C-alpha cells in the first residue's frame, strides 16, 4: 500500500498545483489527502454547497478537510437555476457537473492552478453516470481511475491513509431521489431531506434513501443489513406518522433494501 501511495503522490506532484472537487465522501477525501501530501498549500479542496446536498454532508466535509490538513473552501451553487436542470432530464447529472466544473475551473484559475482532480474510480464506470462526460470535456483528472482502483480498493487506501470516513456509506445528491422527467423543486428536495433525517435519527440507520413517487408517495431504502431496524409495529407506526406530518400520503419500505441506480 505504501508503494501505491508513493506512486499516486509522485503523479500528482507533476501538476504543481491542483484544486480538488471535494464532497467529503471517501473517494474525494482520498484524492484530497494524496494531493495534500503531494502539493501541500498548492492543493485546495473545494466543496460546493447547494440545495441538492443532504443534511450534514457539508459539516462532515469541513471536518474531514480539517483532519487532512488541506486548505478548504466552500462555494455556493444553485443547480435549480441552471437551464433545463429542474425538468429532470436523463442527462441531469451532465448539466449539473458541467456547471460545477465550470465554477471550479474559474476558482482554479484564480489560484493559478491548471489541474482539477476528482474522486472518480474504476467502479464508477459500471454505473450510469452522464456526469463523467462533463469531467472529460472539462479536462478534469481522476487519479484513482488513472491508477485503476476500484471502490473497495479506494476504501482500503483511505483506511491506510487514516481517513476517518474510510467506511462512510455511499452518498448522492437529493435530486437522485426523484425519477427522471418529474420536476425538481425546492419543496420536494426539502421534503426528501427531512424524511431521510427522520429515518437516520430515529433508527440510527447509516444509509438511507427516500425515493419520491409522484408528489406524496415515499419509498424508503436502507442498506439490506439495516432493514431489521424497521421490524416492529412501534417503529413502523412512528415513521409512518412522521412522514404523514411531512406531507406523504403513502410511505413504503423497499423490501430489498438500497440498490444504486434504481
């Protein structure tokens, strides 16, 4: 593992200065840690705060950046103001990433950096990710992908680097909870975010998705091993009551648990 770290650090050193697209997830945190080792103050992690960010993610990103020691900036972007984004087309992620990378390129230019790094890894290529096209078009480099590392290998690397979030469950923006073609609104995003907070706080579930169907039907997904947390009438009644208070007419539990891209 030490040899792999040294290889990655030496490769990043070649860019002389870099901005890291930093969500605070395990992938971008690993890249940020490597960039900091390679470049020191010539590395800058940037987190984009937006209506799409689930509750608590920004605070976690700030803390992880502090642990790594890397310089960290938070910038604002409202994707709902991007032309076509709120219509929720199938290339929604491309529209979003294109705007995000454009913003990051502007910030990198101010810092005198030519390189933008992100946390894409080999496992991402097996999913439907139209945002990857935006990264290629904007010249974003992906050190983990270039090294051929899978998600599980990135987690091992993050653990070796001592990152506190090496075992953090996968996270995604709130827009992914709304089916393509159904309009994305601030009200829907807030409703979903509050619902996910209910499940996380009541059940201490580590991975939660509340999928919105129509305007008032919620489908809850948790990791397969955490489905047992719902196995009592008291819990079911409590969650149903809270969701009704948030405006959901029907609340359902996905019996298979969380799956990506479903």
